[in-house]
C-alpha cells in the first residue's frame, strides 16, 4: 500500500516568479482577503497602479519570512515588551514586584522605548540577583473580594 504524502505547506504553494491577486494570496495562505489587504498596508509590497492589485511571489515570501520572528528569550534583567516585540531593560532600571503566590510573582516595569507596561513572571528567589542591577520595589498584592 503506498504511503500518503503530507500536503505541502502554504509557503510551498507560492511561486517566486509569479504575481498573485489578493484572492489568490488569501487562498494560498488560508487567510481572508481583508488580512492580505492589511498586510499590504503594513508593508507587503504590491503593484497597485492596475486592477486587480498584484503581489509578487518573491515579495510575499520575503514579507512572511520577516513576520515570523525567532523566539526571543529575556535575560534576568529584561522584560518582554509586547508593543515593541522585543526584550527590553526597564526604563530607569526600576521595576515593581507583585507577589502572586508564596514563591512567585509578577515583575512590572516600563518600556524605555514605547513607555508601555511590561510584565514578567519571576520567582521570589530570583529577586536578590535582580536587585544588584535594578531597583525593585516589593508591593503588597491586592486582596480579593472574598477576603
């Protein structure tokens, strides 16, 4: 009995030497046409001086490769900023530790680039090495309504 082959991923369905309409890109990637139009607004190059708008296969593969960023690990002194999509050291080297359980808590800090709040789950044991570099304030957890 012959073995069945796995279907190719959607990236293999894209030919770098061909132009695609928004509908064709949506079908090849398994997304909606609105998603493809948002991609063109956020940086996917497209030929817009004619109808239908064309997206070159080479540009599409490059755009999708750039969107898939590698997994980034934070060092002990960094928190991950969701807005910047990168690990960052806290602004002013200051952070706040909020206990969530007896041995763990949440480290909160401000991103120095976009000034948004960053969070990081951390063990209570890891606070001492962290305090050598950052100014960490320990706050009391907010009591629940039932207490």
